[in-house]
């Protein structure tokens, strides 16, 4: 079974199970395979050529309204939920417009952009617990959300549905510098902005910075921005590319670090960094898993040697 992924890597799996209704969970209840991969739209994974196990894909696509709560199937496309909210006067996630992927994957890394994280709108998550083999509902606290993290990273749950509570009135979050600058530059009045205008603005900013995976296969940011303890560290060379955090910590721009060593890298013809954003690696066509991993390891070791900074790969590497 070929596995679809936004990086355009050729990948197959031994076994594939699609969850189209809750009845399909019986296929997992009796499954003995220990090697499992839950796959959404494949926009945040780097897949090896062959997954020697079972791939599970949630394809529940209903959107249901229960009083204040909107229950959304894990297989719904994220863009469809954004549009649903814009059409139905449900507010709060406009800043998360144009993040690729499925609703079922959104809680996993607590997707976030332009000062908003999805955890602020999640009431609960309905999931299949792979240890107990039962369906459970985890409330927001139980999901243990933090920056790009949640309990779902432990891989013990298949997310079936996400229950959201959105705002009933529009109180836009325009504080993120790239967003407020864009509004100013385009003479969009912050006091009279509509949800649709905000969503379109975020889309425009993203389109100007990030390549469309359908046209230029990629997985978004290839490394996380490292947060480093900087009390004994001369980081003036990164001025303008770092953001002070609480205490002695500073977040550095991985894009800038890559730019500083890029001329020393041996990059295969099948790969390149995006012209407008050096944190985005593009598959020119025919790139292999090994080529990607070798390049990422090359970058990590050069940055460690040169600056004593350890980079962490952002998408999940799936290799069995
Ligand atoms: C161009 C681009 C821009 C991006 N921008 C952002 C951004 O601004 N902010 C951001 O946070 N992310 C961003 N991402 C990352 C990505 O869009 C998100 O992580 C998204 O939620 C992944 O969704 P997916 O369905 O493709 O998940 P996949 O890539 O298929 O899976 C991602 C992880 O979630 C797990 N998973 C998937 N579905 C389920 C499920 N139903 N139950 C349990 N686990 C599951 C997988 O096992 C895997 O660990 C970007 C990616 C790209 C390509």
C-alpha cells in the first residue's frame, strides 16, 4: 500500500487499516501487529521506503454540533474546519488558517501559528486507547498540551474525534509581529478586521513564506528553533535572529543557523532549501529517505561543531 505524504517520498506499508466508522475499530481490537503507524495527511512525517507493520488511517469525516461543542471527525481536512468556522460564526482559529493536515493530527503536536494554539479550543478528544483497547474521552487537562506537544506524542492513542468549543464573539489575536506588520503594510484596519479578512491575511503571509507542498513537496520547518541557555554564550552573531525567553534562555532561528553553514553542505540534486525560507527542505523529485536523513545529520553535526548548538528535527522520522 503506497503511503501519501507531502514530502513526496515513495513509501509502502505491509498492512493498512482505514477507520471509516467506529465499527471499523474491531479491526484494531483483534490486531496482533506490534508495529503500528497512525497516519493523517502525512504532512509532518519523513517516511522510510517500507513500513514493516500496520498503518492506521482515521477517515471519520463528520462535523456534528452538540450544544456549545463541535465534534469533528479526525479525518476532516484542517482547511475544511477553518472554512466551517468562518461560515458558521465560530471564532478563534483564524490564525491557524492554511496549516496543512487533518483534524485528527492537530492535537498531537498542539498545532500553533501566529500566537494561537489549538489547545485553547479543545474541550476533549475522543480516542482509542491502544493499551486498554477501549474508546476513551480525554478532557483538555488530560491531553497535557504544551508547546508543540501533548500526551498523544506517546503513541498510545488513535484520535477519532476532536471536540472543540470556539468563541461566540470575534476577538482577534493580532499581537504576533509578522501579522500586525502585514496588516499595517496592507492598510488593513485592526479595529474593523473581519474573521474572513484575518484568515485571508494569514493565508497571504504563509503563501509568501512557505511553498505549497502540492507544487513543491515539503514538510514545513525541518528543524525546531533551539532554545538555548545563553548565560555563558556569545550569541551576538545571531542578533536579529533570536528571541529572548524566560530567564537565561534564548530561542535561536534554525533558518539562520542553516544559512551560516549552507555553503559547506553537500546537498544531493534531489533536494534543495526553499529560496524564501531556509528552514524548508524541498524534494525536487526522486529524493530518497536516506538522502534526506544524511543531509539532516550533516546539518546537525556541522551546527553542533561550529556553534555548539544541538538541532532537533521537527517532523517525525518513521523508519522500521
Ligand atoms: C508547509 C507546511 C507548513 C506547516 N505549518 C505548520 C504550522 O504553522 N504550525 C504547526 O503546528 N504545524 C505546521 N506544519 C506541520 C503539520 O501541518 C501539522 O503537524 C499537522 O497537524 C499534521 O497533520 P497530518 O494529518 O498531516 O499528520 P501526519 O503528518 O500524518 O502525522 C503527524 C503525527 O500525528 C500522528 N497522527 C496523525 N493522525 C493521528 C490520529 N488520528 N491519532 C493519533 N495520532 C495521529 C502521526 O502518527 C504523527 O506522529 C506544517 C507542515 C507543512 C508541510
